[in-house]
C-alpha cells in the first residue's frame, strides 16, 4: 500500500469518528492535531491525564490517543480509569521511549496499540486505520444484527447481499443449534461452497467438530437467558486443519413476535493479535535481561547505554568530572561477511566484544550499537590522558589476530570521541558527534581515532547539503556531459572520446567532479549519475553518426555499483535498442579495483557486456592491485595508463619503468593501450616512441561540451 493510499484509507475510515487526544507537549499536540484534522469528524484535546479523564467522562469518543508520561495523572492511570468506564474503549498510546514496564502494564489493562513518539505519519495512519476499521466493523456488525432482528421477514435477497458484503463471519441457527444460514466468509471457513451445503447441519458435522460441544453450550446459554454474549474468545479448526482464534458474539434470534427461535452469531479472526500478545508475553518473561542486552554478544544494548549515559551526565557536575563517549567501528567488516559468511562474521563480533571488554575498566560501559558498531562510556574523567590511554589500549589490543575456526584475522578499528560537557550537553548530541569523529578516522585511512571538533559538524552538514543538491540536480538535469577526444598520436586521426560528467549549478556555477563524485558514491547516487551519463553520451553519438559524422566511439565510465545490478546487461541492451545505438560505437571503462574484488563474478559480467558487441577498457591501470592470473582471463580490449604515471614523463625513472612495462604487457596480451593526462609534447613523443599511440589529454584538447566536440570532429582531420 502506498503512503497516499494509506492516508486516504485512514481518512475514509475515520471520517465519522470522534477522537480524544491527550498530550502534555502542546507544540507536538497542536502539530499532530493539525495533521489529523482531515481524518476525524472531531478532535477534542486535553493536556494531562486528569483533564483527559474529565473530558472523556463528559463526551463520547470512538478513539483515545494519549501520551504515557504526563503531569497530574499519567497516561497509564488515565487509560485504566477509562477502561473501567468502558472496557471496549479503543485506546492508542504514544511513547517517546520504549518504557517496557509501562507497556506491559498497559497490555494488562487491555491496550495493544502503541506508537513511537514523535509519531511517524505513516505508522500513525496505519495504527489509526487498523483501530478505526475495527470500530467501524463493530458498528456495522451491531447495526446489521439489529436490522436482522427487526427485518428478518423482509427481502431475503437484500439481506443476503448485505451479509455477504460485511467483512465478518455471520451465521444463524435454530433452537436445536442446526444451521439456518450463513454468509460466504463463514461457508469458506467451514470448507463449504455456500449456504446451501450448511443448512440443517450442526457443528458436530463440520470441520470444527472437536469444539462443537462448546459452541452448542454457548447457543443454549444465549437462548435460555435471552441475553446476548458479546466479544468472547474461542478457538476453531479450519478446513486445512489449522487452529485459529476467534472473537465471537451471539445474540438471541427473534421472530416477528419477538419470540426466541434460535441464535445469531458473528466472529472475526484474531489469530494474529493473539500471536502478537504471545510474543509480548514472551518478551515480558525475559524482559529483565533481553530488553537491555544484545543477544549476540551479551553486552548492554543501546537502550541500557542511553540510560547509563543519561545518568553519567547528571552525576558529572557533582563530582566535577567529565564523561567520554567513544564510538567504535570495525574496519572492513563487510568483507568478512562477504567472503567468509555471516556465521564467521557473528563469531568475530562476539570475540571482538570480549576483547574490548577486557581492555576497559570495570566502571566503564561498553555496548553494542548494532552491526559492527560498539560504543563506550567512560565516566569520572579528570584528566584527558585517561581517554587517550584507553584508546591506545584498544588499538593495541587489535594487534593480536582474532581466531575463528581455521582463520586468523588481523583486524583494525576506527574510533571517534566526544566529551561531556565540551562537545555536547545531551546523550544524543554526544553520540552523534562521536559518530562524526569516527567517520573522520575512517577518512584518514582507518586504524586510528579522532576527537570531535566543531569543524567536523560543519563538514558533515556540507556533505548532507551536497547529497541533497545532487538529487535535485539529477531531477533538474543540471549535469552536463563533456567529451575529451582520444587521438592516434602517430596518424593524427580521431579515435573517439571519453564522456565526462560536469555539474553546472544555476546558483553555484561550475562544481568540480572531485567535490561531488565522492559524495554521490557515499550517498548511493553514483549509479543514477552513471545511467544519466550513459544515456546522454549514447544518444549524442547516435546523433553524430546520423548527421554523417565519424566520431569514432564514446567511452563511458561504469561504477562498481552499476555492475553489481543483477539485470545490468539487460538494462544496457534495452537502452541501446531504445536509442538505436550500434554497440561498436560504445566503449565502457571499468576500474581495476572492481575486477579484483570478485574476479570470477567480474569475468562473467564483463563477458556478458562483451557479448553485446561493446568494447571494454580498464581505467587507471597500474594504480590498483591487479592479479595477472585474472587479468589474462578478463575479456577487455584496452588498458588505460593512469595520468599519475604520465605526469612526470620522461624525467621520472620509476614512471618510465612502469609505463614501459604496461605497454609491453599490453602488446604481449594483445590489448590496445591508451595514456590519459598527456599535456606536453615531450610526454606525447615519449609515449609514441614507446609504442603507445593512443593519446588523451590537454595536449590535444580539454574536455568540451557537445557543440564544441561536434566542431572538433568536423575540423580535426583537416588541421
């Protein structure tokens, strides 16, 4: 169900309902009430439990929405008293935290609807929709039961249409508990095709015969007393043999003379609700430990950590000490899961938790925050050397490998530190700032730690803004594809060009790829940016060929994320067909790192691309860690010498040796080779002399927009 559909259904379900909303935070109350104003027929507000109870007693409300912690009278006590007044009253409780004891007490009162505070609109709408649906169904059933009693002698066809439309099971029996009729849903539960197969049978003839005597006893009690029996729970065997839980209601069935001639019943399936209640009960039984500890490591979890950090912050001013928060992340843990499996990964986390514990004082707290993240609480800090000593001890503890089965794993940590009160006054801010500092340690090469500084927050904010702006720029088509020619330096013929993305912001102007490409990679937008460049470049090369030009090929960079898509090859083929692009006009550039991370998968993927007729080039060759054993298996056509090796040619002896080796290897393996970043005549002539004729760089042309590239295509051969 989409968000819009969910909200629309919630509004429809609540349009005739009245809400009592009890919330002591007036700002939140007003905002939430404003959001819900389009849902309910009326919303009445109260700002503490006492006022809420008084308001409830003075009016009629379908739903009560309340906070837990409030002055004068809390939400728990108010809910208990409301349930005493009306045991059937629907109550939804909101809580800023998972106060387990409160939740369990509310469940014992009879409340099963809870919302995290502040409420997420979709979750709140889903909860309100569920509650309103039950209320409306109950009203519908009550209304139907009343109409059935009064109009039994009226049109049977109309009655049949009505009862088959109601989303509850309905049945009626005579005084001997023989069935007189039912709706379609009831017949389905009984494993029958319709009402005709049911009439005259008793519960002893149906799939739930083991429960039949109890059903018959209930029938007799209702008919003998003349009193309805409402919303009681019982079990039923389904046609497939499964047992389900029901909430059943029965009322005397009367004729036109108000004489009891049988019983009318309805029920709904509450199996899922019962299962949820059972899970809650199980959690309650184990609550003393599991609610505050991580199951995998046995360490405190974030709930207990937050509680201890809050207490430490309160105590620190009394003792004139500081509090340290250390956020720890295991470096490259994903590679362990990917290569050795999650079972090994889980064992690594367990052993790491034990090792970190052994590196701390008994008064300190270490908690698992999730995944491979741990967080430490260091109290009673009087000298910052205490923190540094702990950090150094943690780093040193990782020098010994972690042994799991036959594996000896040498692992490292990245850590970030924030200090109370220097870096924040609240637990949330301290944790956030420690996390920010930890990511700075990651950026600095891992296996280190950083203390938080205010400048880190500014950089983090800038990163967030950049991420948002990239999304908007994609929507607004602010990215432009530039083209840099690739020339045969010996014959001065145009071979093709490389497509390079540029960002021209209407407000910021030209933004360097060095600024936005890393952010796009981190925030998961590099694949969309890559798709954009491919479609623009492929469309442009088609246009040039249609004009009768001879632009050669266009080379487009592929990100590892794009290549990891299972249907990438099919998407590539579909795009080429849609653009009417000849695959021989395309060349795709891959990185050395991608091919070596998972060589077998890379070979299969690249062969699929090659089978489409597209040429493949390995970009920035020589900067990674290629294995020659796998390189010879890769279905590539070209090696691209990275500009880092070209920049100091022909003066740097190391670069000369590397470039000569790449050219020689390419020739022996029947790869073509191209050098990028060629800017000077001496670089150009050196490469030509060594056998690398394919040249890309400022020596011939800078990257240029499509209109300038078109002019270059038309004039270059004639220079």
